[in-house]
C-alpha cells in the first residue's frame, strides 16, 4: 500500500467535548494531563499557552511533566512502529486538560516534535481550544 501513516495530535479541554476521530478508525489514545502542575494557576501565565517560551520553561522545570510524558512516548512509539509495519494510515492521539491551553498544548507539541524526529510520518496538530491547526506533512 505504501501510504504514510498520518498521526493527528489534538489538545483539548475536558470542559468541552472529546475530540472526534473522522478517519473512521474509532479514536485512539486520550491522555489526561490534569495531574500535572498547572501554570494557569499563576497570573503571569494565564494569557499564555503551552507554545509560549515562558510556559515551556515552566514545564521544563517541572519534573512531573517529564514523568507524565515519558510513558506516553513509550506507548505511542509502540503503536507508531506497529502501525507503520502494518501499513495503517491513521492514528489519533489527544491530550486533555482543564482549559486546553497550557498542559495539553505543551504535551501535543512535545509529542509531535518527538515523532517528527524519529519517524517518516505525516503529523497534524490541532489545538482545539486555541482554534489552531498545524500540518506538518514532511
């Protein structure tokens, strides 16, 4: 078949609906980031997102973020390798937090970066609450 795997990575708010999988495969992984320390509790971060350097630095100094993401990377790597071997074309991975602004956005961006560096796949990132869609079809 030789069609590249497309991994759709979402960030979302649990206060809204769960992301929909329009691929016809019935979903994928949903990871709950709410156990990680929330920078949104602090005034200086409230208007920022997980893509802003101040929030990125906040999470880089939070050991619980890497403790959360490392097992996510392991689980996702296993599936991506398997999906590529089996010529699957779609995998959806979603990260949810309270507002869909800091933790879930950061996690989605970090996973996309890791996958891009390790696999020849298509990556689509959608930050649902931020209303931003990024496609990286390289």
